[in-house]
């Protein structure tokens, strides 16, 4: 509970200063989105999913081969020198060698499409389980390529995060059981990192055209404001439902915090530097209102014919209130702040990865701030203030290359390993050079045939994952001086926290919104 003294400390109960308030302008956002994960309009689903693994191996293998060659060249062990084998099936028993391939984890609890088909169990959504591993360690690791697969064994495998779909090089020898005894393991490591402002140029504060909303300010000089750094705000898991009245107050406080309407002058000055808001998934949530039924007294009669399930729009189960509340929330913010909106697993978007943008029809109020219809989808056209993006999303903000997801890729990896180190798994994805290695095995995705967009071609400066249980951040470094800021963005519905990033230093702070 907030007391009157605490409210006074925040500057909410003060006498008028008598000074004429000077306008405080919102900082401009230098923003360049990329269409890295946009799917074609006429997408087809007849092709096989195995092409994704072949494309991934072909793209990442040269980098893994370079790392392995540098580490294992002229390695002499047990009287022989390690030799590279081009294919998995070229490995010979007792011969010291190393080979590159794709990892496949054989896990008893992992869902299997073939098993569903064999049991005539057709499902409309993926089966969700807490984890795929078992307590008795019944899992096995395979290395495969276009020639075949071989089982990997060795105590060193326990020292690494390894999941289905990552490309690795292993050195060892085949034992009498036909298994490959691993004595060392290498990844591709971080890809080359572009320089800042590689896609755009910084705008001049004197000539840049600014779309701003006036924020009342009494004591701050504009010269002091010019020296402040811009900030990026990231929030995820808003989960508008329309039924949880206790949660409504925090959402309203979040809106006022971002607008700077209910805080004192120094805080307003800092908030005016937030140049962009990123909403990273799960903006709405399911409600049970439509599924609840009322009990009425009826007279006995003949049994009714069972209801046949139909696919498509069902007015009895559709609840428009969550999307209406989100639309109102966005429409309040957009006059003063541009927004990048990523879909999540709960949002009305495509279920398979990469999720495509939420359709503008869901936002009758906020869509006026989106790009014009003629410019939508144009590569050279500037985005609107409401940028409904894909999940994952890649772009450049204030010159920094940014990669972000709604959390499904990390959540699925967590099911493979018995660990709570989510930042370590994010780091592993960067060093594997793949943002969604478990797709399409356990993470449903589009069956790509000509390209594999989940491969990291360039190293981001900032990598965030939304809808996580708690906040976390760290900086990782690569062999060529790459530096990546990793951020776990907590779900706002669970933690009431929002993340702020300084665009000059990439330092991270979090703000807790509490009633």
C-alpha cells in the first residue's frame, strides 16, 4: 500500500511551483527493421522438414570446420594424429578422428509425429510437456549428416548445453560397440559482428523531424536534456484478459509511467528519453468466460445429437475484450512513442515459428499509426509508429543490431536440459549460431526449403528473449572481440517489471510497477 508520505516523496502532492512549464519532447527513434523472418504470401507446406537440417549444416559447417581445424590441427594422441572425416559413416573403429554433424537427441518423453500418426491420434496443437529428459538418464545423443548417424558417448558431453539441431564438431574414436567416444567438442562460436550504424546513419538533433507529444516539465533545462542518453523499453507478457480486475491497476500504472503523466519532473525527464517500446510477446491471454456454462433446470427429453466440432470462427467461444484492451493500450501510447509489437504463443498469430505479425484488423484504433497500405511490406519504405513485427525479429535500433524473440525458442530448449541457467542457454544459441535449433523437431516451424533464417549470419549487439520467469542479463564476448548483451525479459503479468536499456552503453535497468 502506498501512503500519502510516499506519494509526496514521488512528487505527486506538491504545491504549484509558479514557473511556466516548458515543453519536453520525446527523443526520436532511429529504427531500421529487417525482414529476416518474413514468410512469402504464397507459402506452401508440401515440402519436407529435413531440408532445414541440411541447409543449417551447409551454412554453419564451414565456421565449425575452421574452429576445429585451428584447435585440432596436428593433434597427436595415442601414437596417431587426428584426421578429419568428411562424413559420419567414414568413422572407423579405433581411429582418432573428428567429424562435423547435426545433433539429434533421442529422448523418451519427446513428442513424436510418427507415433501420433501410428496411433491415429490427430492433434490440432503441439503437445506441451514440462521437460523431455527423464530422471534415470534414458536419453542418447546422436550425430548425423546426409550419410547417416552415430551415437555419441563420453563424460565431456555433460559439460556443454547440447540440444537437437545444433551443429558441432567432435573428436574421438569409435569403440567396440559402434559408439563414438568423444574427447573434445567445438562449436562455430559467435558470427562476425557488424559495426554500429551499419544499416543507417544517426540523425542530427537540429534537423531531424520529430513526432512528439508534449510532456509537462517545470524545472528542466533543454540543454540538460540534450546530454541524456536515449533508452529502449522492453516489456513482455502483458496478458490482457479483461477478467483480472486486480491486475488492471498495474497496467494503468504502466501506461502512466511510459507516458510520464503521474511522476515528478526528474523522472519525466528520464522517461522522455525512451525513444521506443518493444512488446515481446503474450500481449493477450485466454479467458474462461466463453467456456463457462450456466446450469438451468430442464425437463427430461430425448437425448440430443452430439455436437460436431467445426473449425473456423465460433461466436460462442470468441472473446473480443482482450484484443480491445490491448488496442486501447497501444492507441494511448502511440501518439508519443513508437512501438514494435512481437507476437507470442498466446497472441492471435500463426502458431508455427517464425510467427508472422499480428494482423492490423485486431487494432481498429491503433492501426492508424501503422504504415500506409501502399507502403506495407515495402523494403525501402519507413515503418509506421506501430510496427507489427515477426517473432523472432531482427533490426537496428539506434545503430545497434538487435535480435529478439517472444520466448518459445528458449522455453523449448529448457525442456532438453535439467538446468535453470537460461542465460547460459541464450549464450549457447549465440555460439551455435542458431536462434531456434530445436525447430522443426519439437518447435513447430515453417518447412523452409531455400533458406534457413534461424542461422545467425551476423552477431547482434543486443539479444533479448521475452516472457521469461525472471529478469537476467549478462555480456558475452567472442573470439574476434564481439560483445553481445543478453537480456531475459520477465513476464509483466507475473513480475510487474519492465526493462530499460541505455542506447549508448547498453546498460540495463528494470523498473517494478507495483500498486
